[in-house]
């Protein structure tokens, strides 16, 4: 029995083409009252929040019975799902194989074994069929049955022996997938434990077992997992260049296999976002060429199109905002910032806490860079008061750091000292602050404790000079911490 929320969610998820197909489908497949189900569909589709009482009132107005309303909802759900099955039956290789498996089973029970074997042979030639070992093993089981009935026991034994290969493939897939998931677990806890400890754990839990296994890597997915495991390893080592090398190997696999890219759009998008994130500090020409390519992807995918469009929209705007802040195009950056603000208020965009924190952190950083500390405080408070460290460790800590800078600029020196003490107490055992963060905290501590004695400009001028002695100018070009230090050393 479909729940009312289930039918509402299904209806609201449909594209225009799916809705059109459903209405045509209803005319062909629903007898005695098809108009009622199309009407019921339209009434649900026109609602922003499901309201069954309002739907019942509308049905009453049009002289339709509501005595079996729950049954009507359940039947509409069945029609919709049958319609979607029909509409998408040829969309992906897995769906094509599954449809053929249904046909093979029907033909088998009719005793049409040779026809089954012909379809089995044809199914094996479907592009990307080799990617799903589970479905291929199902196909082989039907082949074994059909050969046994039509060609004898010896033929069935020969086919049955082929299953060993699939079992080995499935075992390898499971072991490789486990290591892949572990690699993402360690990538996602960056900031929770020290980098040294994280690299050591990753090496022992993922790299050593992975290299020991010597996987055959016979599928596209296994090759993608292989490269992503190493990309994640270099991510936690903060080696962006090598991370980029392995991420680009992944995108090459997608680009060379258009069908696979079409069938796995969200995976491709997530990898491409990581690449652009690494390139956001590079020249605008490089950055925008990648950004344009990712934005264009929404026009070539029809699978998971709504989710794909949402992710591309939100992430490309986040990355462009960061890039514009790095290259000091503040006016253009705030145009993007306003776009993101409106998107966060729009109910059609449903962001996970991880991305909400990263977006609010960007807002906070932008307002700090433009000395709008009251608005910066508003967004840093949203992070610290409405979210938790575990939801995005790295940027949550950075938000706490910016919170100290904001209160320092607002001359809340007592709070500054309190927040610095709390920050060091909470994170020092596990999280290593950057050189810039440590030195800025030292400077702020010194000034806030001796605000009537210490000259702020002199402290930051000395820090700026020390930095230029320590780092090459090319390493500092996009450093926002340095921009802040320079602004403090030149202030009146």
C-alpha cells in the first residue's frame, strides 16, 4: 500500500516528459474512469505540500466518489510505477538487461528454450553488460537451465562451471568496494584527527591491503575505484598535484566511455567538482574552462537530472565565489554570493549540513575580507550555533578561527581571549593549525592582552616581514590570511 507522502514524492519528482508519457499511458491502459486518475495526478502535482482534504473537496466538486480514496491513491501509485518502468526500460544497460531477464523468464516457462538462448546471447552484447556481475550471473543461470532442457546435461554442466568466474569477480568487487568506502571514510574525517595519524591509518587500512590483493580491475568501476582510492590518499596528505593526477585519470575513464558517464552522472559531477576545487586558485582561464564544461553537463544527462542540476548549480557558484575572492574581484564575488543566498532560501534546493557549513563559511570569509564584521558574525554564528563539528570538521574549525578574528575586529577582547583558549584546548591534541593561523592567533593574543601597550600595526608589520622571509612570493599570491595581515600592517 503506497503512503500519501510516497505518491506525492513520486509525482513531484517527474520530469515534463515523464508526466506527458503518464497521461498517454493512462489513456491506453486505464479502463473505466481513466479521467479520475489523471485528475487525481494533476491535483497532487499542483500542490506544494500534500493536502488530501483539499484533493477530496476538488473530487467532490466534480462528482467523483471519495469513498475509496486510499485505494485510488494506491492504484495511482501502481499506474505511475508501471508507467515509469515502461518509460525508462531502455535508459541504462542494467535496465535493458533486467527487461531481457523478464522476457527470458517468460519465454522459458513457455518452453521456448532456443529463443531464450538467442536473447541471452544478445543480452551479453549490451554495452556495459560486463559492469554488473550480479546480473550476468543471473543471465548465466537462465542459460544453464535453457541449455539443460534443450541440449542436455553436459551442456548445462559446462555453463554451470562458468559461474566460478563470476563468483571470483563478485568477491573481488566486494573487497575492492570495501577498501574504496574506507578511503572515503578517512577522507571525510580530515580535521578530526592529526594528519600524521590519518595518513598512517589510511596506509594500514587501505593502501597495504589494496596492494597486497593485486586486483585484476576488469571493469570500468574497478578502475575508477582504484584511482579514487589513491586520489583520497593524496587528499589526506594535502598533496593536491597528485590528487589531481588521479582525479583526472577518473574523468578520462568517463570521457572515453560516454554510456558509463551517462548512467553515472552524479559520480562524474562529484569528481569534476573536486578537480575544479583544486584548480580554483589557478589562472582564471583554466578555472573557467573547467567550470563551463561542468555547467554544460546538465544539458547531456537525463538521468537524475534534477539532482544533477541542483548540485552543479550550487557547487559551481560556491567555487566561482571562492575563485573571485582569491583574485580580489570583490564586486563580482558579491553578485555570486547573493545568488547563493537566494538559493539557500529556495525550498527546491536541499543542501546537506556539510555544504551548508561550507557555504556559510564562504559568506563569513567574504564579509571579513570586506570588513563587514556584523554580517560576518551573523553567518559564523549560523555555523557555530546551528551545526556541529562532526558535520564538516575542517570548515567548522576554520569558522571558529574566523569567529576570533571577527570579535577581535569588533574589539571584544575578553571574548577573543576566551575563544582562543577554547580553540587551543579543543583542537590542539588532534588538529594542526597552519603556520598563518598560529601566527595570527599569537599576534591577536598579544594585542588583546595588552591593548593599551602594544602597537597593532607594528605587530602585524613584523609578522608580514617574517612571512616574506619564510615564503616565496609565488606561494603567497592567493593567501587570504596574508591579505588580512597586510591590511592590518597598513591600517592607520
